[in-house]
C-alpha cells in the first residue's frame, strides 16, 4: 500500500534532515518546507544521495500563509512533522518577539493551512525544556510543565494550542514529542549538526574543539549534586530520535486526540563522562577548564521512557560511544559544516 505523503517543516535542519532520511527509507514520500534560516539545502541533497530517493523541497517560510497554502494545494499531504522554529535559548531572551513570532505564529499559520486542506495529523518537536526547573528525575510525561525562557515558553504555548485543538475538534491527531538532548550524526558522516557561529550546545562545542576551530571547552559548573559534580543529561543519538518520529507516525494512524511522549534513552551522562567517552572513542584529547554554572541550567535531566517504549514500540539502539564517534566522524569529514 502507498504510504501517505509527509510534509516536513524545517526538514533541512539537524533533526529534520535525519528524520527525512528515516522517512524515505521507511517508504514515505516527503515534502520539505524550510526557509533555510538555520540550515543549507545541501543537507537535503545529501539525504537524497544517502537514500537514493527524491524528495520535494520548497524554500518557504511557514509564517507566509500564501506560500504555505500553495504547497498544500500542490501536494496531497497525509500528515505533518513540524520542526521549523528557532531554538537558541540565550538568543530567545534577547529576541523574544522574534521567537514568539517564528515559533508560535508560524505554528498558527501552519495549523490554519492544515485545517483548510483537511490535514489533521501533526507531530510536533517539543522539548524536555518544558519540564522547567523540576528536580525530580526521571521526567515523566504527566509531570508539571513550566518554562524559564522565551524559547521554552514558545514550546509550552504551542503544546497548549495543539492540546486545545484536540479538545475542540477530536478529528485532530496530535503527537507532542519531547526530545531530550539530540547529538551525533548519520554514521556515513554525510549529514550532521551544523550550528551557526559558536555552538551553544555541548557536543558541537566539543567537536569544534577537537577539529581545532575552538581552543578549549568550558565545563559549566562542577558543584552540582551529581556523581561527579557536572551536569547530567539524557543524550540521544539523532538517528534513534529520527526513528522515533517514524514510529510516532505509525502510532498516529490509530490514535485518537493528543498524545505526549518523551524521546530519550532514559539514562543520564555527565559532562565529564561525555568528554571521556569522546576522547576514548576518537583518540583525541579535549582541553577543558571548569568555569561557573550557566544561568538557567539544572543539575540533572533524563527521561522516563516507559510510555514511548510501550505505546510507540520504540527504544533507542545506540550508545554514548556511537554518539561521540558519529559526531566526530561528521565533524572531521565536514570541518566547516555544509559550507
Ligand atoms: P535546526 O535549527 O537545525 O532546524 C530547524 C529548521 O527550521 C532549520 O532548517 C530552519 O532553517 C528552519 N526554520 C526556522 N524557522 C522557519 C520558518 N519560519 N519557516 C521555515 N523554516 C524555518 O534545529 P533542530 O535541532 O533540527 O531542531 C528541530 C526542532 O526540534 C526545533 O523545533 C527545536 O526547537 C526542537 N528541539 C531541538 C532540540 C535540540 O537540542 N536540537 C531539542 C529539543 C527540541
Ligand atoms: C548540556 C550540558 C551544560 C556547553 C539545551 C536546551 C534544551 C534543548 C537541548 C532545545 C549542560 C554543559 C554545555 C558548554 C558545558 N534544546 N555544557 N559547556 O542545556 O541540556 O539543553 O539543548 O529544545 O532546551 O536548553 O544542552 O548541550 O547546552 O548542555 O559544560 O560549552 O553540558 O551545562 O550540563 P541543555 P547543552
């Protein structure tokens, strides 16, 4: 049977490009809309090369209703996976209007286009950041939510908009996927994470130190109540995450209303553990020094993954060693990213 066509917003980005590949490999036709504000179309050419399949690409901004409507008119869309948005926590504090416009208004435009086109299935990229400053780990999907910055609040607002939509019209099928810390790359080294400017996140920072673009890593605090004092996070290989989206699509076929899932491994690793794993797997020393805590950081964050395992029939396959090896393989093969 022909699989439904999937519209992927933000499909040229880091998680989006890996998910497009998993979708094509699973036999789904794919249409990408991406305004390339934080990515390059080269990622999609490489996805086509890796899968030996074609996808449709439109350089469209989701905040542009006319342009987006045209895409829905040109293609018979079965479901939407919605990645498009801004994601830098610090920048969101400086530019709240830009973040709310792009993330919240952009999602509104998308939902209105979907309603008009009769498309009722959406999978949304939410984030573990919606668990706020909660100290009780692991995080379960029914834990209280809150946010400490405009980025996190934009995710929270969108979650509520989508949940309200399901209450008003039960024909919607909404899946909120709360990602933990996506890292790594496709093992081919053809696609990976290509941040603009100095990376905010740990793994791309470590990779750029390893490749010589940055001198030294700052470890943000070693006085947390964790086994070695450094922050603990649930790092998840981006390919496991991508496969989680394919499973969520399958589950949505028989789903009623809204569902929320954590996508993580269920295991936490400290900053020092990640550095050591990187050094061991790749045979490279990472110079680092301990500095003060980064404002807004929590000691530990990891997922309770029972719900995703049970309801999505999905489980991560890849280890921390796979993550650091694949991240470095991508960086080494593409020292300047896609440029
Ligand atoms: P990314 O920046 O690599 O990808 C987002 C893509 O959306 C980019 O290609 C960008 O060009 C595009 N985009 C942004 N605004 C757009 C607009 N108005 N119209 C069309 N395209 C637009 O980020 P990512 O790491 O792949 O994250 C994907 C999604 O997952 C984001 O919504 C992010 O908030 C969420 N998320 C990411 C992480 C993470 O750590 N990477 C964690 C949790 C949640
Ligand atoms: C991981 C650990 C840092 C950089 C962020 C967003 C979250 C989600 C994922 C989108 C922490 C430490 C980091 C460095 C360091 N994104 N660190 N030196 O903060 O867990 O989550 O990305 O939704 O919303 O907040 O990820 O990679 O920035 O940090 O010591 O140079 O590494 O303190 O313990 P974080 P991260």
